[in-house]
C-alpha cells in the first residue's frame, strides 16, 4: 500500500495525476508541469509536501546533541530562525539534508526527506547522548508550500499577521491563517519567494481550498512534484538520491558553506574539513548541451575517452528553453567552458560546463 497525505482525498477534484514517489501516492502534476512551473515563476503555485518528515528534538542537551550530528553551526541560530544543514556519516557521506527549526534552546524541529524518515530516525536514535528526547510528528503534521512572486499578497489576504517583516529562513508559530493555527516559515524549494505552512493533518484540506480561493485572481494554481523538481533544479537546489547520497559529501555537491568545521567536533568533520581546505575529489557542475539531446540522471559524462562522472539531474529547462543538467565529475575537468560529452542512449553528445544556478530570481 502506498502512503497517502491528508490531501489525497481531494486530488481528483483538482485533476491530479498521481505517481508512486518513494512509496507515496503523490501528484506529479495537475494541469501540466510546464504551466505549473511558469505559474510559480510568474505568479504562485501551491504544493502538497505533507510527505516530508517532522521530528521534534527536545531536552536540556538538545543543542549539544544536534550540534554533534549536523554540519552547520547551530550556535548561530536564534529562536524563530531556520537553518539548512546535513547529517553525515563519519566518512562525510550524507545521511540526509534537512531543515532545523529552533523553537528555543531546548526544543527544535527537524524537517527531513520523506524517503529517509525511517533511516533518519534510526540514525538519530543510534546517536543519542545526554538528556535528549525525540518524537516523530510526521503523521500528525501536514505541510503546504505557497511559492512564487505573488505568494505574500495572496497569503496576506487570509491572515492578520503582518508578513512583510518575516525574513527568509525565519518562522512564526501559532499564526492564524484562514482561521487555522499554523507554523509559518519563509522557506521553500523553488528558487522563488514563498512560505511553508505546517498545520494539523485534519486542517490540511480546508487550508488548501482557502488558499486557492484567496489566490484565484492572482493566478495561483495547484502544482505537483514535476514542477517542484524543475523549479528546484533550475535554482541548483539539491535532491537527495541525486545530488546528495551516502557516497557524496556536501562539499562535493558544492554545499560546503553549510559545513562548519570551525564550530568543533561533529560526525564527519575530519573528512569534510580536509575537503574544504584542500578540495574534494569530485565537483558538481552545470552542463549545457551543444548537440541535441537531454542529459538524464546517471548518464555517463566523458572528457575525450575518459569517463569523468555522471549526470545527477537533467532536463529541458522550462525557463531557459535549454537542455541542461547537473553532473558530478572529477574536479580537474570542472572548469567553466570545458567541453565534455554526455552518453545519451549509447551515443556521445557534446556539451559544455556552464555556471550555475541556471536561474536566479531578481529581487
């Protein structure tokens, strides 16, 4: 049996086409991936991301514990702030990438990837030390993401809480949105401005419909996993299982800014500190096809006759109308402008290494 989110009962009403996504029955699209992608870039889109996992970590030693199992520096986080980080294995490979919410010094919420919930919880439990407790609240929590340049004015229609002062990577607890109690966070996974709304599972359908009603005149549309993937890809936001894995370090993935060896000991520190200081053996780069063809995940990448790595994610960019990809390759071939070849169905097609992100919103 595939798992379902609290919004599953109304998918059909909105024309969703559902797929098996890591054991979840989720909408890949509603009206269409391209139209949903463009709506988020130009107006706004509403995503059901309730499959994500939420874990509360509490206790007098919660800070010290999380500081040891994550790579970023939690001492920089104040109450009401959000931090992107990683849990890593001792060899630097990624257990998961996650978002850390600080409620106060003895209470945090971790937001983890849906396919990794069981693995992550087992890892957290295996590393417990001191006076720390954890609680999986995933099943009782729904998560909606309202993303796009019109997200703020749409959301402001259904809440009296002032939104303009809420900075990126900050949140507010116990906000009333359309009469529903929510945790409101200025975060997202699309490269656009937007919000993520955590509510009780029983409130998810009401909130979904109230938001779509409020945003109807502003072009708000329901959006699926297909658009979420093309949006995050253009902005060079990583996907676990593609850009990140137990065999890939955050530094190799170009995310060393979220690894802080100077904070002191944490799991994976020795390897990650060495890579930050001296360079990782591989590097994640952007590629643009010269020949006609689309680079797909796991397609081999060559320089001359040497296989130098593989594509992690690739598609035709809806915004740029170009065939582009991300590839994890030997760092000595990673200079911008280097010509490479991508093996597409047995044929090597020419490409060139280009700067990333492919898209960055104007502010």
